[in-house]
């Protein structure tokens, strides 16, 4: 089922709950007050990423990494991992899955390299590298108020050890799995073809200027919106035909809005109360592991966003919320629907002709997810308990 269709179904169910009185209007307004800025940020950062990609920013960045590798396949892979991590941290996991994946696969193919190590690294880092900043994942934007009262530095100070461990373990495990395919050397890269250098340079400047503002403490939707408007103005000047209504992620907006309304209705019914007993109380290391493990299992059974929404009320302090984020961000490595980024990534690799069965992907995730989530929880517990 398409995500927008599922979202419409959830919105319809929420409308029924509202009309029948199950969901009080005041609760629905409270949800709207909480999420409008998050949804606006999602729209703005998607427009930024799409137009930056169209201008060739990611192609040029990947080409530069290829030249830096100087023919070393392993070094090229490590540089690609670094780029995927940076894009995930600053521009969100969905940007990595949707826009960076085709670029990275094109780089691998242009050197006649096996694209699989590059493809899997991209999707794993899209998920496991999304713990560091509030803007890295939609779940983080939902949690930042509960973790640090909206303070970015407070969020980072709590989660950076877990984020670094999550990234390091991901890279180490993937290297062990693909080390034989990363041997050898390849021909140096040729520079990507740029049709409009003015557009490329201005777009790159806009993105570079945006990044520090995203971590400055200003509400992220503000600088992201300014950057999106600046890029729209640039394209209106240089290539207006590239400006399409499809730049706005309508399907994602409908789906996420439906989830928010559905979870609000479940909360009003009291259906989420048993989850508090499921994950248990306290901030001890075993309790944090239980929260993260429950979040990871729920994400792989359903999806990481509803998993977070369903468990949020039971993770009732900053450290417990951080553990939940570890589970729902770094844990969705097993099933294809565990995160929207994974589904988007798979569509991109299929379009590029890369074959990876879901069975093989799941086996790799069954090994990796427990180790990564467990290591990140230990890092969190070591710095907080």
C-alpha cells in the first residue's frame, strides 16, 4: 500500500474518533501545535536536498571523494561512508536514502566496482548515524523537547556517545562483511559534467551556510525554510522548469500526519498504558536496554515512527527517551518497512539495477542490529547511570 493511502486511512480513522468524541478536539489541537514546525522543517529540508541534488552538489561532492581515494577501493568506501554519515546527520536519513544513494552507486559503477558494499553502507548509515542531531531523524525532532527542552546542545551532549558508537560499530561490521570486496584498486574518477556552474556554486553556498544554522539553537524550520526559499529563487532564475510541485513530499506529509492523529486517538482511549509495564521503570542499564530493545523490535515489526510514538509516553525522562531513540533509529536494520528511509533506499537501488534480496538484508540486520543497539545503549548507560 502506498504511504499516502495509509496516511489517508489513518486520518479518516482519526476523523471518526474526533466526531464520536473518542478524540477530544483539544487533544487534536495540542498535536497540531506540537507538530506543525516539524512538518514544516520536513518540507523545507526536502526542498533543499532535492534542489541541491538537481544542481549537482552531491555529484560534485562524490566526485571529489573519488579523486581523494586515489584509486584505493577501501579508501573510496570509507570516504563514501563519511559522506553518508555527514548527509544523514545534517540533512536527515531520508536525504541519504533518496538523493545520495543514486550518486554513490553511480560512483561505484563508474569504477566498475561491486556496488553492494556501497549500497548497504548507505542504508545502514542512514539509520544508525541519525542519532546525533535533532534534525537527523524525525523521531529526534519529536523527542528533543522531552530530552533537552528543545536545546540542541543538551540533546547532543546526551546522545553523542551512543551516536559515535552506533556509527563505529556499523562501519566495523560492514567492513568485516565486505572486506574481500573492498580490496584492490580502480581507475581515477573523471569529474562530473556540470551544465550550470553558477547554479551549482550558489546552491553549494546556500547548503554550506545552512548547516551551522541548523545546529545554532534557532528552531530548525526557520533556517531550512530560508534556504529552501533561496534555492527556489535561484532555480526560478536559472532553470524554472525544474521547479515542480512534486518537490514537496506530499506522501510523507499525509502519512506522518495520519500517524500523529492515530496515536493521539489511541492515547485518548488509554490503549498505550500497557506499554509502560512492558518496558518497565528506571534508568539502570538493563532498563535502558529493555527500552531500546522494545523500540527496535517495534520498529522492525511496524515502522520506527509509530514505534516511537507508541512508546514515547512510557519513556518518561530524558535518558529513557534517549534509549528509545537508540532502538527506533539504530535498530531498523532487519525488515524492509522498519524505516521509510529503507523503503526509499530500496526503490533507488532497484532502479539502479542493484540486486539485494530482503532475506539477505534481514540476515545481515539480525546480526548487526542487536550489536549496534546494544553497544549504543552501553555507551549511553556509561555516561548517564
